[in-house]
């Protein structure tokens, strides 16, 4: 199924594959949540993963940076590649992988004990890779990258948790950007935010994709249609359809996809 | 979801005639009795506290009328039981401070490390064994600790420190540290364990490994709870009686030398209560003055601890 999608509908600008997902199956204890997923995620694009609750979207995105295995009893089989390298390979350190594949979570989770500035620099401090002389520059670049700089530049030393929910989520994005990842995973980044904050994040995603490869899980189909170039539709742990977003929403080839996007279930 | 809402709307229509009759009636008598009994139990603790405070205040006032507050603050000797009476509180305060400091110096690192181990590194199974074992340590009667300090720890220490007295602050402080260590470990473990998983995940997602995540994210996030546990432990050490009464000697010295005998505020109260000091005398009243000072000290620390843990809860 995987090659067929891309061979029959070549993307408008052919971009190299950044993340490869090959026959990935995942379990929590004895409960299997992913049943053999195949996907090729192109570089510098936005790929949305949609599907009803419990379909395995979060598990899939969390397996991309090996966060899945941090849950007790979690297990995974299959191959996931970053630039062709198996990230589950024996000599791969998940810690180093996560520096290249950043993640933004559903609920904004800035570190409560840290100021805005320290939150941005947290990743570099935690990995002992902060060049102090560049701290100010990194802070500004990351906050500008997350479209938050103008709102916080005069209060970088106030606690990160003093910001509004939408600002906190952009702070979390800035925190991810500061470690200079190549891929940014977003697990329902707007589900805890109001519409205004949501649209700011969506605008931000548009800008970020010129630099980063973005994978976003969303339960909101309109959001997937607005922000993504490619969309994957998951149902009960299976990949039903994966193609260009436009095509998936206008002429889905699977009836289950059509039923879902027209609101017949979910 | 939508389907169940529709069901709820159709079946849940209120029947107005039925509810009107159901509203009338008196709560059963038994229920009122239980409520009164519960209120009584609650009030009893309030009365006890008020009673203690009043006794402390009245007796202390009588003492201050006779001796004055300047003696308490400016004298450097505490000899109310001798012919040449001095009422300087400092020797007792120094004794209490010394044993408490030694205790905290032992309990803080041990408690923090075992809490971090239990909460962050131990497997769920190890945690289920370790935590009750540690809490059992807190349940050992303090008299047992006291004799342990006197007949085991002191002789052992004397091999290393030859001029250590048979009664000394060091041994009592060390054993007291072992006693309050579970308190710090248990409360700190609770604080660490309740740090949201999302914060750890945020750190891991940034490429942090385990130890930096624990030290720079989890521990700071639990700081409120940790400091509350430490203050509670200090308060416990200040109020601890049996160990210091048995193992630290009962000689008030204004010193911070841990090798010599000292007397803490609590040990002094024991000494006078056990003797044949007649009620109403000046000697008798001194224990209430010391009791008041002790109460103010521990009360202040408990308030601080409460504030810290509340601030901590507000932060998360």
C-alpha cells in the first residue's frame, strides 16, 4: 500500500523522505495499538495524522522519537528511519535521537520552576550543550521562531507558567526549537487552546515547515486540512489512507476515510 | 457520545409533582446524633490546644513577674535547680540547636537520596517494599533509639573520638537523624512522585537523559514539598525528647562542641518533671517557660512548612 500511494500520485514538489515508517506494530502490555503502519514522511512538509480517539495517533507519533518506550509495558516492532537510519538500531541512543526529533505536547508543559528564558534554554542546559556566550542570541532566535519574542522580550525573567495557555504552548515550541531539531512532532498542540491561540499556532506551523519537517497529530479535521501537506488517516491502529491533504479531503479513495471526514462517525 | 446525550434528555425529564412531595421531611434522628458526636470530637482537640496554651501562658506569666524577661535573654547560664540560680535560656537553645543540626545533617542527604531512588530509579516492586520498610523505621519507639545511642553508638564513636563524653550531643544527634530520615524520605518521595509525568516527558523530548531530568526538572518542581518535609523534620528534631534525655546528658552548657554533654529544652522539662520539684515554685514554673519557647519554635516551623507545601500545590 505504501509505495502505491506515492507512485500513483506524485507530490507537487518531490521531496526526499525524512522519516520512514515500515511495518510498525506497537503494544501496551498485551494490547496491540498499531497493526503494521507504513508511511514515508517527506522532508520540510507538514504531515497530519488524523483519526478518532484511541486509533493510535499518539502512539504512532510517540514512536517516532522513541517516547513510546518510556511507558511501562510498551513494546514496538518494525522499522522507523530518520534519513534512512533505523532509529531503533542497536547503536542508536534515544537521547541523541530526541535532540534531532523534537516534540510539543497536548497540554503546554513549561517547567514550573524556570523563567521564560530558562525554559527556552532548558534543553541545552539539560544536555550540557549550552554555549553561554550565545545564550542571549539562542533565546531570541528560538522565541522569534515561535512567534513569541515581541510578547515576552521585556519579561524574560518572569516564570514561564505566568504566560497564557497559548503563549505557554509557543514557549514550549521555542524550547524545542532551541535545541535545533530537524523534525518537530506535535501531539494535538492546540487541543487545550482557544481559537485565537490555535490560529496563531497554525500560522506558526506554516512558517516552521520551511525549516523543519513537521508531523502533527490532530483530532480536528479542519486543522489538518488547513495546516498540512499530507494527511494520514488512522482507524483502530491501521493506516487507512495516506496521501496529499488536498486529495484525501476532496477525493478519498477509501469509503471509511470518506465516512470519517464527512462526519458519519468519530 | 452524542447518542447518549439524546437518551439522557429524553429519559431525564423531571416529574414536578413527585419531587414536591419528596422534599418534605426531617433528617432522621440518628443522623443528628452522629453529626453532634463528630462535632464534639473536633471541638475536643480545639479545647485541648486552648487549654495547653492557657496553662503555658499563665505559668510563664507568673515566672516572668518574679524573674523578668531580661534574665532569660541576657544571662548565659541556666541553673534554676542550684542555689545560685541563673535563668539564661541560651544553653538550652544551643543544646537543642546542636542536636537538631546534627540530626538534619544526617537525615537530609540520606532522606533526599533515598526519596530520589524510590521515586525515580527503583522499580515499582522495589518501591513497594522499600517505602513501608522505611516508614517502619519511623515507628520505632524513641526510647529504643535513646538507648541505642547511649549503649551502641556512643561506645562505637569513642573508638574514633577518644575524648568523647559518655553523654554527648553527637551520638544523640546522629541517632535522631536516623529517626527523622524516614520522615524526610517519605514526604519527599510523595512530592517527587506527584510531579506531573508531562514535565519528565518534556525533558526527555528535549534529549535530556535521566539524571539531569531528575536533578534539574523533577527535584526543582517538587521543591515546595521537599522544603516543607525538611522543616517538619527539623520541628520533629527540636521537639524530640527521649533520645536527648537519655544519651545527651542533662548538663546545660552554652557550647556548640558536639563531644560534651549538653541539655536540650525538652530534656530539661523531663529532668524537672521527674524530680520532686513542688508545684507553684519558681523551679516548677521554669518548665512552662521552656515549654512556651519550645511551642513557639515548633509552631513557627509548622506554619512555615504548611505555607511552603501550599505554595507548592499552587504551583502545579
